[in-house]
């Protein structure tokens, strides 16, 4: 039989993506169509600026009409973060393995407005996938109540999910925070400030934390087997002296021989923020400033990021990411590899229809769609 010719138009791609999304999200048809169009437009322009999205949002409407529709969505609709989190868990995250949690903030200014996002995610294959987030109506650090609220949503949505530990930097410290983590039985690896002061016993004399590690040379590290008291809590401490004169000081709730190595995985949330901003979707280009609208926007980016990461992992199996010879590491993250691929497929979908449809499967059940046996979905046909 002749090989079928498969072309995918703009309307075809919207319908196909809408159908896949409907298997996870309990949204009515018009909302699902909006989401499908938003994701496809976002992949083309790689910017959350509504003025840049509007020209490619729908070719069947005026640009001004598209812009108004985009504005109306963020003004009138509220995304259920738990629904997004369950979708991510179903598509990507291991069901039985303990999750490594990350917690951090990203912030910037838009005119006089302070944009301040607190994000709780799960580390997976080089990227932290956001599960819950909050747009803080203020500048500066988060407080314990704001962090605990995110953890409560996590526990409510995934009550039996095992957790390995939570990773957080020097902002996320203090008596109330550590007590909250222990109360919720969440193991942790928290980075400490070098000026912290500790006690050898609960009622002992206070002394500088660095005194316990002052004999370490550059690159040397030490893990204390007995706890020291900090913020009225017995904590297990690990330290490494860095080249630039800085210290990597980690506190954990129990003895952790590899706490320093485990903390290194916190970089996945920095990779996430880079992906949301300059390396991916240019989140800082948004003109949305109201907290509820920012939270909705981040929900859409999370879904798109999940698709990009899944696509990048699979594409790497098809055609491995090249390494930078000088640095001996991959040129791109899995996320960036997948994002570049999806952008190419969406922009040239009439030429690469089979590959586009194959990758839709990653938003359905985590596997590429099976098309006609004679239709080749291999990525070697996509890259020049």
C-alpha cells in the first residue's frame, strides 16, 4: 500500500492538543481550546508577553481580538494548581520513589511593581518541576506561614507520596521553619549562613558555627556524626570549604553522610528559573502584575515545560545531545533540547506533521503516539 501523506494544519494541531489535554484537565471545551492555542503560540514565540503571543494565537481572528481573549482568560479564570500537579506526577514523576523537593523564590521589578514568586517543586532529570506556587504580594523574603501553606497543599494532594528530603538555600532557615518541617515529618537539607551560632548541648554556651570546621582546607569537607543545637533544635551539620572563601554549610534533621552531595541537586530549581526566563519563555517580559494572574500564567508554563522536558528526554534517545568539548558536558539541558524541538515542529508542522503528533503522546500517557506503521516518527528526520 502507498505510504500515507500526513499533513497537520493549525486547526488540526489545536484539536489534537485539546483532545490530549482533556484527558487530564476537567475544563470545558472553550478553556481547553484556549490552553491548546496558548501552548502552541508560546512554543512559537518563546515569550509570555501577550503582545507577542497575539499575532500567532489564532490565524482566524484579528490580532486585537486575540489580545483581548488572552487578557480575558487571565482576568476571569483560576487554574487549579492541584490539578496541574497531579498531571505532572502522572506524566513524569516516579510513583514509588521518594521525591526530592526544592523550594526557592524568583523575583524582579516591573516598573514600581514587585514580582515575587515562591515555588515548591520536585527535582527530575535536571529540572525542578513546579507543583505549587504563590505570587507573594510583597518584596523580599517569604515567611514560614507562606512556605507551610505550599507544603500543606502538597500533602493534601499527595497524602501517601514518600519524600526523600527538601532542599532550600540560606533564605529558608530559622526556628519556626525547622519546627514546621519536623512537625510535618519532612526531611531536609538546608544551607546555613556562615555567621550562624550553635551550642554543643541544649543549654550549652553559644559559639560560632565555623569553629567546628575552622581547620578544613579548600575543597575539604566534614560531616559531623553528633548533632549540634541550632534554633533550639538538634541538627546534623556538614561543611565544605570552597575556593572563593565561601562555605557550604548544610543542616539536616538526621545524620546524612552525603548531605553535601544531595544538596547539589538544588541547582535544578535554578535551571527551572532560567528556563522560565531567558533560556525559555522570558517570564520577566510579562506585564501581568496581579498575584492571581501571575499564578495562572505560571500554571500554563508548567504544563508547557513538562511537555518540553519529556520531548527532550525522548529526543536525546533518538539523537544524543552533543557535548561541549571544552567543558565535557552536554550543550543543552533536556528541557532546552525538547523546547527547541517542539518550537521547530510547531513552526513547521505542515512539514513535520507525524513527528508533531508523535510528541503529543507525552502529554497523554508519557509515551509517543503510535501512528500508521509506515509513518516514521524518528527525530533524525527533523534535525537538519
